[in-house]
DNA sequence: GTTTAGGGTTAG
């Protein structure tokens, strides 16, 4: 038994849907038919019977089949005018590119090193120019003139392998060029080693056999070691401003901007690192899908196509896979944009074909598209959200991408806004475009924060002169005490009761002074002035004494220590004064009338302008549309639910801040893994060298108690 | 059995 598949000779004249049908031959007829027929031959069948095709569902051919089981059944085989592969292979001889002779007719194989999409020549035809090379390492320019665009070779990228039949070799400017001539044909193959060898051609008939496969394999192998292949790895996520690059993508939508410009909205499934240009198009002028959700996620590239490329762009259908060649990435200002705001990345396919500039659609099944398709498939969940009404779209627009379709991320996880602002949440890109002053709500993740050493986020701030400084480290403070204690002679003040003792080190005397008014009061009520102690000693002593004021003597008069050191030790807390705003020294302090000594009272008596403890953290926030640097400053204590001064003397509280920061930005985590947080942002301007600088501060935002 | 192009960045 033998099965043959035959097709209607002229499908256009066929009135039925199925133009191919199975024929079953039996016995001698099967054997004879097998020996005399070649693919492409015309057959004439008579006296068959018609039965249901059992393979209809599987092979999608005609639901019936023809069975040649009748004793009168016969078949005539008419050899086709098109020669079969077996007879044609020997006819083609391929000339190496270094052996081309002028004025000869040749067939060649080569690897494409450069090519241009077909462009209109000044004559009657479209022209394709390309450059090829082979193992001889000679490069030859080829020119193909042909009236019909669809008959031009299907070259997708540098590295493709092309076979040229019936080309004329000509000398031009000291080198040989190839031009198509009568009866010409071209076949191309992709240059990827070990990928299936599938001929691409628009020729009506072409010969292709085992010898061709071998030749393609040889050239692929050779080319792989020559680094001829163009870089097709530029994705939207890696594109940089001012680049020229080849870009493989899918067309989402298109719109005619004016007679000289078509907008193509495309994506490759990766997110651009820079904000992408948004081009406003009225919905009824946009052909294809609404890209709002993808725009929002910085996934949609807007390509403006001009001049000679309009012809190709006009015929493209949304959903098509495209490759742009030598596309230009440019930073552009949005109309009405303020000078300080970031520019947006747009893409231009300007006129001309230099460096191969152009675009073409790629057949959906080409192996060139495998990686693109696999990236796009990861975004399938997005599409469902685009078939929704405007209200939902608006919501998606204002929702960070990862929370789309993920219920568990829908609500704020770690922060809550405590303000009364009734503003709709906006994107960071919109924040940057806004005009200060302004309060707004955003949802973002923490990309980075400073200082990374969290103890450095504790600052000293003078509310009078607005000076801010770091908390001095222990070694600096210890040095001040050490210097002061050296060769110190205890001071002698009339108002103080003094007791002194020798330290273990020779020459250092430790003294303690208490106001005579306070003698006999319990120790926690007392204000004790200490002299000649080291930092360690004061620290030990301060465990049991609430108010220790370190002093030194100058000409037997009691003087404050340098204000780099704390002016007061109280339990584990240390209080600092502002060098600029404090009085130089204190004389005859008045201690009467003070019932309880706290840091305020001590500062007042000593003439010290006390510095406040504050938290200061700079966050880099990211919500995909943009990033901004926002300070956590005035509302930092509310944010953490921790007082800065308490944290200054308490390791547990410092650890709690570290824990919160590790939740917001888990160590070693990628941005995508970090929690979304809701922030109230205050946008304001600050004079900076006579220029107005826009600043962002996190206000009215608190960590949710876990 | 003619001609075209014969690579090398627009300027929106």
C-alpha cells in the first residue's frame, strides 16, 4: 500500500476549501506508481472510489480520500516541467569569491557582512545592496535590481548565508562586484550553527539538496570563528542615549502622525532604564492595542519613522514581529518640560539607508525570534488587564506594575500615610514633572539608602543656626578628656564643694564639684561637675549619676570642656552643645530655683545652646517610571516610631532601626524583591548657589507596626 | 537582454 498526497493544479480555480487530498494505491499499482512518479509531477487518476479519510483530523487534508482499489483504477504520470532535485544538483558550480572573473556569469555562496533593505533606485527597480564574504576572506559587493519588493532576498541579519544564482561579475573601481541577471535567484539561510537549515526564498522554483546543506554548514562553521555577526543583543533594557542599534521587537500599535511620519509603538518585553518618551495619540487614530499598561511599566518604545521607511511602515500590522536596523535612540524633551527634569528616550528611523538603516517584518516562525518570544510570553498576564474599561485602566496607570494581578501586593505592606492630604497616588515620573511646592502620594520601592552604616544616620542639629553635624566618635571624645586631664590642677570655686583624689597615673587628679546649695541632696537631684576623668571613667560613673558635667580648670577657674565633647552625661545619653550658638564660658552659675535637673536646665545654666539628636536618611525611591532621591528628616522619628535621642543611648533601638531598614531593603535583594511602600512626599525648592533646587522629603509616613 | 548602485548616520 502506498499513500500519495495530491494537490489541485490551480488552487485559485478550486471552489472547495480543501485543495489537497490523500490517494491510496495498492499492490502492483502502488509499486509502479512509486517507481515512476517524482514530486511535482502531474497525475491523472481514473476509476477510484471515494471514502472517508481516517487521517482527516490529523493531517487537515480533504475529509475524503481516493482509493485506487478498483480493478479498472488507473493513473497517468506526466513528468513535471520543473526539474526535480536529483537531476539538477550537478548543474550548479559555485565560484569562490576570490576567483571571480569580470564579465562572467557565476553562482556563489557567501556570508552576509552588510546589507540594506530594498530601496527605490533612480531607475525603474528597487535595489538591494549587500556585501558577502566566504572562506577566501574576500568581500564582494552584490547588487540586486528587481521591480517587485517581494522578490528581493530575505536577509534578516548580518551573518545570514546567501546563495546567488546567475549573477554577473563586473569590475568596478579595482574590485569585482556581482549583479543579478536574467534567470537569477537568491536563497538565504540563517547563520546560526546547528539550527535547522531552512531555505528562505521568494523564487517560484529553486533547487536545494544535500550539497546545499553541506555548504551552509561549512559557511556557518567558518563564519562563527570570524566574528562577523552583528550585535543583536541590544534590548530596550540596555539601550543607551545616542546609540545606533539593531532592535528586534513586536509591533503593538501604530499611528500616522502626519504625511511624513508614522509612529510605531513596539516592545521587546524588557524595561528601559531611562524614562521612555510618551507620544500622545488620540485613541481613534491608533491602530492596534491600547498600550497604556505597558507605557506605564516603561515597556513601550515609541519609534518615529520617516521618509523612505514610511512605505514599509504603512503595511505593517499590529502583532507583527519587526527588526529595525541602525535605529537611533535619542533623549527628547516633552513639550512644556522644565529644564531640570529628565529627558525621555525616543527612537527615530530617519530617512536614508546608510549603515543599513531600515526596518522589516520577520516571519513569526523564524528562529531569530525565539528569545524575543520567550521574553514576551512572560508578560501574558498583562494582556488580560488591557481589555478593561477606562476606570480600571486609570487604576492600573496609578498602580505599580508588580501589584497588577498580584492581590497580596495590592495593599501597603510596611508603611502608611498619616496625613490628611486627599490626593490620588501619582508616579515618580509625574512627581518630577510637577511644580513645587506640593504634597503628593506615591508608591515606590527603596533602591538604595544612605548612610549604609546606620549609626551615621544619627545627627546633631542646632535649631538656632540650622547647623548639622555628625555625632563625634568615641575616640575623638576620649582624646579631648585625655588632653584635659593631663597635668590638671583642680579648680577652686567659691560656690562649689570640691573633693579630689589621685588617679593611678601620676600627675592626674580627679575632682568632683557640687554646688554648695546641693550638698546633702540625693545624688540623682545633684549636678556634679567632674574634672580630670577619662571618657571611660565618666561612662562608668554616669551609670549611677544622672547629671555629670565634665569641666576643666583654667587659672583655677572652672571652664567648660571643648564643645566637641558632650557638655552633659546623663545615664547612657550624652548631650552636645552648638559651638557657634553657645556662650563662651560660664561664670558664677546660679543653681537656685531649679527643682529637677534635666538637660534643658543644665544647658541653660551653662549657657549652652543644646544640639538636638535627629535622624537623617536619604532614600533612592523607584517605581519603574522613575527614581527620585527623597530625604527622611523632619518626620523621621514618626517614621520609625523611635526618638532619636533615645536611640543615641540605646543599642536595642538602634537594632530596631536596622531591622526596619533590612525589611525595606533586605540585604542582597534585587529591587523586584523589595516591598512596595506608600509615601507622602513633600516637594519643595531650596536655594542652592542662587539656583532653585527641587527637593523631596518623606513626610507623614509611618512604618506599620508588625 | 537598458537603467538603476557601487555601504559609512537625520537633523522631523
